[in-house]
């Protein structure tokens, strides 16, 4: 039985503010309006359905961010138990949000690597499926539906702007572009300077692992991208866009002013592209507004202070 998707078809809205500033036509694919506040729900829904079909009733994962939150939400909706191991660096804000949708949360380790090791231990010991945050073909398959929807909502753009953490979203975008024959679209990959794992790998044309990541765009803080993202990149025109944390945050501010919605700096990264780059008059750009719930009004105001 194919379950009804838990993700929603999101609108594409024109950004009149950014279009006016840039003389381009800038459109936003509003993934921030997913019930879990980010695109992550698309891939998680497909992956969890597969696990449910195989008879699993409980899963384990190690994300204290949007992957964990989307997984917890889906677990609640589908009646699957979700056990998350998150590092001590995870905010109370996120832990409370995740617990609110019914997941079990254990805080373990100083960083994500430690928490992740513990999660994989639990997975092996209790024979529970481990759900990764970005490295799985079924996640990419789910994310690719973003472009299926865009193809019904707008004509082929010149550029698509997408934030890159571990590259799961990027793989989904590439798959969607291929399936819908949007082959000539230029793909702009947005990352902050402190987490430019895709840009570094793309330049070197091989996987490069960063020694450390340091950015307010915590959802982009993967030391290494998935290999598949580089392989797909060879089939498109790709341009890495790397910006400061401050510039990424201006993307959040512009978006808040125009659409009255908070998104994470990870999303601000992509939103900041058009304003900070020379774009052609009338060029059609679609930005994947990937969203993110790890951004309350307190944090927003704190960043306003930090970057003023
Ligand atoms: C997960 C996430 C990203 C990055 O996605 P990857 O698949 O790891 O590249 C970007 N923005 C937000 C809001 C996210 O939750």
C-alpha cells in the first residue's frame, strides 16, 4: 500500500523585492511551508515508507536539526517510534521541539561524530534501521519532487539556487532536473565559508573532507558531501557560491521582511545569491527556500545584534 505523502506541494512565489533590486525575475520555492518547516520531510517520508513496508516499527538517527525533526514528525504521523541521539551542542530549543512531536531524545557526546557513533551502535545492538541525514538514494528521490512541482508551476528557469550541507538536497535537485529535462539550468550551490565542503570538492574534482566546520548555518555543517553530488554535477553547468555568515543572514532578513517567515541561515545562504551577484536583466532564477526550524525570534534578534 502506498501511503499518502506527509509532505505538501509548496507554492512558487515571485520575490518582488529581490526582482526589483536585481532586474532579474526571482522566484522562491517555499519549502519553509512544509509541516516540518523544511524540505527534509520529502526524503524522510519516502525513506520511512520503505522501512515501514519492510515491517520496521522503530528507527534510530543522530540529527538534532531538521532531519531529526522531520523524522520525528513522520514517526508521530505514521506510528513509528523514533530514537534520536544528539550531541551536547544541540540547543534546548531543538530538543524541546523534537520531543514535542513524540521522539525519544538522548543527548550524547561533544559533537555530531560522537553522537552518530553511539546511534550506529544502538542500531546494530537492537537491529534497528539507522536513518541518515543526507546520504541515501531514497532521500534524494523524495527531495527530487521539489523540481517535479516546479515544472508544473513555472517555465524552465535559467538558474536554480540550492544550499548544500551534505549534498542530499542537491542530489535530489539534480535528479528532478534530469527527470523533467531541465538540462540547461545552471545550478548555483550555496554554502557559507565555514562549511564549503561542496565548493572545495567541486574545485578539486574529487571528494575533499574539511578538517573542521564553523558557521552559524549549522544545517550546512557537513565535513564532506556525498560522492553522488559530484557525479551529478559533471552533467550540469554548476557554479559554487560561497559567502560569509553575515551575508547568509542578510538572506534571512530580506526574506523575513518580504514573507514574514523565519528561516535558518542555511536557507539565507541561498536567498542571498541574487542580491550579491551580477545577474542578467530578466534572467529567471528559482531559489529553493529550504527553510529550517532552528531559528526562533530570540536567535534572529541575537544575529541582528551580532551582525549590525
Ligand atoms: C539539511 C538542510 C540543508 C542541507 O541539506 P543537505 O542535504 O545536507 O545538503 C540546507 N538547509 C536546511 C534548512 C536543511 O535542513
